[in-house]
DNA sequence: ATAATAGTGTCTCTGAGACAGTATCGG
DNA sequence: CCGATACTGTCTCAGAGACACTATTAT
């Protein structure tokens, strides 16, 4: 810290004002597809455009920690509430901080982005400052790796939120490889095919059912059997799959690596 | 963003003031041991204690991007300068943001931490607000996984910098596994034994020389031969090792996994 | 009945790690 | 000369992926 050249009673209000926000990339699986929670902005700038839910961190009065701010914004702008335990099972982790000058046209804003993973949740109710809120399929956003929109895509995200979303997706894809995070997208009891559907939705590619099954069961602590069986077979037939709970592993060893990432190596 | 309930000409100065700093975990290898760059604080709080180099982000006047602020603080407080290219070959990446209320006893400060990797650099000259600056062997800090100090350790770090350092070390250890980052600790031309020494210093365990050698050469794009040979053998004898440059790979595939991390899995 | 699915068996190939062996260097 | 070191060869074992096969379910 290099603040020591300033007087001891130094008040940041007199100095270089920076605003701090949190933005949340909240992901879930719906109908077998990866969805992100977006809100439609009610006011300028970017009025009418979709954006990640987020808002100012309470800095001094009612000072709150950054993860608390993320949860609060998630609740405020979507109507999800803690009383019903809807926020209980949400995995939250810090994604990164975005502070390039000019990213907000009005003033200097530094945003701490969080990544949230949730099992299937109800449709959000617009609240707080959001004119609207919805789970949006990630595939329909036409994102490219650079965070820009693909040609012909009309939907855009406010600020640099497209880049934040791309970074969040890449983080999520990687985390599925070496952590049991995929179970956070599932109900408390789930089947191996359901777990595979999570991997396929997030990674965007089909996996070999048989090898995936054997692999999941062979990783120590990934899943543990409940001894029970689902009450229905697959959607188009097949035996009733067994039910599992999340195990106690924090890391998957060996990891479940994504097939064929040759293009990302160089 | 939830600022829309505020008037359009809203000035953050009138609102909840938050200060933003950057702190840098700068790592290098000296004499076969991992070192971190620390500065001794000249002013309260924590006067006389060691801390990570860092300082305020210029927010509005001369607004600077976050990585630029990290490089500037690194230069200011250590005397390393860009003219001599000392900052050229430094790898810099964002580590995380620390904003728990109370982490700075004076006011609400949110700090964006950066992680820097450098080849061997000269001793720093204290500058800026630092009373002193030095490369300190990480092993002598007595850090535990939780970021607290081990019993009997007198040296402590200011603020929550011990935790930031622990997080940075863990990030560095992981990054060596699946990226060619270790080459950033080496001179432009290096030998396989030198590269192995980097892994051993960061991971804190000895590696099998023969298997390491074969593994490094088998990963596509990790290193490329210069065709030349070092002018001296190992420190206690042995053939002259061949010289290599960093290759063009961005990811190591297959990865070089750390041996025996059983304890971290559960 | 038919098609789709859950789950298992088997084979092959890659790669990690243990170990041995050879050539080359410093002291 | 001696010991340490740079590499290379070889063997074994674990694991990933392709494929095949059976049993069970929805339609």
C-alpha cells in the first residue's frame, strides 16, 4: 500500500473517486441447455439492453463483503429468495475484476465479477432496477471467444458484460474438468445420465455414455450411491438409472478432461 | 448495474466511498529457492512490517488500467525500471480481489491482487513509500495453508497479505502444471535441469531427473532446441546440458501433474 | 415389436513412473 | 580416479477411448 504519503486521517472522498460494483454470471441448466441469468436495463446507459445482474457494493455504511454483495444483487434483481432456500445450494466463486477506464461511459467503475452455479431455478421476477429478468440460453447469444457478437446477432450485452460472460463460461468449462462442480447443477439426488447432460451442456459437445459412466464411478469421492433407483427410465426408453449423491471429493483425480482441445494449445 | 435509481449526473463522491488498490505477488527464483518481493512499511498502520508492494489505482485523473497500476507499483517501490527492460519479460496475471470490510483498519479498501513471475532480477531499491524492499525466500515466511503464520515465526505480513501470498503461491503451483509458465522464471535460453529447478523450487519437492527430462521434451511446443550446448556441466560435474528456448505452446498437453496431492483431494 | 437407453466387458494405445545403464563432466 | 550429472532405454501399470454386448424401459 502506498497511501502513507497521505495524511493519516485521509478521506478517500477527497481523492480519486472510484466506484465498485459486483456483477454476477449465474449459470444453470434448463431443458438440457446452459442458461445465463440476464436482466434488461431500465435506464441509460444501455437502456433496454440485456446485462448481467449486479450493482454497487455497499462500501462504508452497512459495509458488506464482496460475496455478500453478489448474493444480494442476485436476490434483489431476480426475486429469488433465501427464505425458500433458493440461494442455499448456489455455488459462488470470484471470477475476476474488470476495471478498464471507459468501460462505463459515465464514470470510473471497477467491477468484481462473480460466477454462480445453480440447479434448475424458477423464472426470475424482475426487481430492483431491472425492467426484466430471464434465464437466457447461452447458445443463442452468439458469443465468440473474444467476447464480441457473431455476425447477424442482434442481441448484445451492456458494458463489457459479453467479455465477462465469455470468461465465466471458460472458467466453468475448466472447473468441470477437475472439480465436482457439475453436481452443483443437479438436484440433491441425480443419475449419471443427468450428470452427463450437465457436462454436455456446459462443454457443448456430446460425450460417450458408456465411458463417461465408468469414469464417473471410478473417480474417488465424486458421487456416492443412494442405493435407490430413479422411478423412470430414459426419455425414450431404457432401464431406470441408479440415483447418486455428491461425494466428498473437492478435486477430481484423475480429472475428466475435455476431448480434443488441440486448437487451444498453441 | 443497479445505479439507475440514482440521478443521471450521479457523482460517486457523494455516495459510498471505496478505495481501490493493487497489490502484487511478485515471484522469482534465486539460488534455487522461490522468493517473493516484499517491502517494509514506513508508516502506520503496520509500520515496520513487511507487506506486498502495491498502492492506489489512479481512478479518474490519469485513469489507468489495473494491470498498468500493478506494473507501476512494482516499478515505483522497487526501483526496477522499464528502460532496462527489467519489466519486459515479466508475466503478469490477475490473482483475485480482496475486499472484506476491516481488512484495512482505516477505511474501506478493496484490493485487486496481481501475480507476477520474473526471471532472476537485481536486488530492489526501496522507493516510493517503502522503507525497504527485498526478495524474501518464501520458505522462511512460515506460511501455512490458511495464510496464518506458523508457531514461532516472528515475521508477519501487513493486512491480509499473508493470505494473498498463499493464494498466489497456490495459483503459481497450479499454473506450472498446465502452462509453460515455468519458462518465465528462466533466462531466454535455458537447460532442462534449470527448468527442473524451477519446478522443484515452486512445488517444493524433488522431481525425478530422467523422467522430467523425457516428459518436457515430449510435450509439443513446451521447449524448442537452440542446437547449442551450455558451456559448463552441472555444478558437481556431468555432461554439458543442451540449451532450449520457450516454445509456442500456451497450454501443456499432456500436463505435468504434481506428484502425490492426495491430501488436497478431499 | 422397435428403438433408445443404462450399464458392463474388453481391447488398444498413451503416458507416468520406477529403474537401469551409458557417456560426460568437475574436482 | 571418483562421484555427480545429463540423458536414454525399458518395463510395468493406470487410465482414456473405441467398440461390443446385454438388459430394461418408453412408445
